C-alpha cells in the first residue's frame, strides 16, 4: 500500500520517524507529509488554506530512511492530509497513519487531537486512517506504539464498509512487556481544569483527573498495561426525521 504518514508534533518529531520506520518495515510505500512545526491540539482544523495564499513547503531528508520522501508543510495535520490525498506529492495514498503522539489520545481527546484529526480527515474523504499515541513519559518508547500500526492498518484495509479510523493508544513499556491488545470504549470526560481571569488575560490550568476511568475504557485498558484499539466511524449522521419535524413545527407552524 501507499501510506501517507503524518503527525501534529512537526516533521522532526521522533515519533513520526519511528512510525514511518514501522510502516516501511512492513513493506509499504511511505510518503511523509507533516506540519513544519508543533500543531498539537489542532483537531481536524485545516486553516484558511487557499485564502491564505501559497503554503510553505520544505523537502526534508532522513538519513535512516533515504528512500522515503519527506515534506514539511506550514499547515495543521488535517490540511497536510488534504494535500496528500489530492496528489500533490505523487499518487494519492491508500491509507493514512498519524503519530506517534507523546501522550495518550483517549476518550473526548479524539475531538481535540491533531493526531486523530488527521486520520479522521482521511476517513471523511474515503481513506482509512490509523492514529497512534503512547503514554507520556520523558523518554517514550516510540517503537512500542509504532509496532501496532501495521497490523491495525492491515485490519482496516481488509474490512468492508465506509472508511474508518483505528485509534491506537499504547502504554510506555518495552514491547515484550505489553500485556496484550484490547478494544477500548471511549472514556468519558474525566479531567479537571481551573480557569482564572486576570486583566487582559485568561489562565487555563490542567489540574488532573477527577475520577478513575471506567473498566473497559481506552484509558483504563492502557493503565492496565494493554494497548487499546478503538474504531472511530468519523462523520456518521444520526436519525434526523424527528428533529426535522420538531424544528419545522416550532419554526413554521
């Protein structure tokens, strides 16, 4: 397969290199199209694109992967995916793999994560995606998380139906110490934040988790020493007939 590899931490991030190495080792044709710098928390944002004028693009060389084309774009990861699927850097990809992100992207964080946002953007245009993250530490074991990406990619491209995303969250352990892989549900919102307003500014501070995650959730799975895999459907409309009737009655009579 031709695989587009991206991230939200920038083209020089070690997790991006580890993920690309895993994709290439699995026999895939990789092209790296990633933000030129830090874009964490960008979700599926694409910026102003054509309304902002030309996008700065730099070709990068990785000594450890001399045959892999690497491009840095001054855009969020979702926009980098758009550039790739439109054939800007050769044939459009068969799949998108995003990461490895330092820090888990679990539960509601899939809404905010640029790592997951890139994969969801691919799925929105019919291309399956894998988002890969690892539990935070000062020196994450990038290769552990990256090792799960090829198998997730193989599964995604073997199933029928609309394009999906597999969200992979790995514990920061040596690969042979990971206890296994489990399907994890999205954890509920568990974080506690503090907000303070001062003259001319607002301070937001993350305090910590208010409750322990429920059993079987993606966060709980990782805290138990397993790698969590969660299938995300991307944009999937719900039942709207009752909504349309209610709005029509209230608005039009």
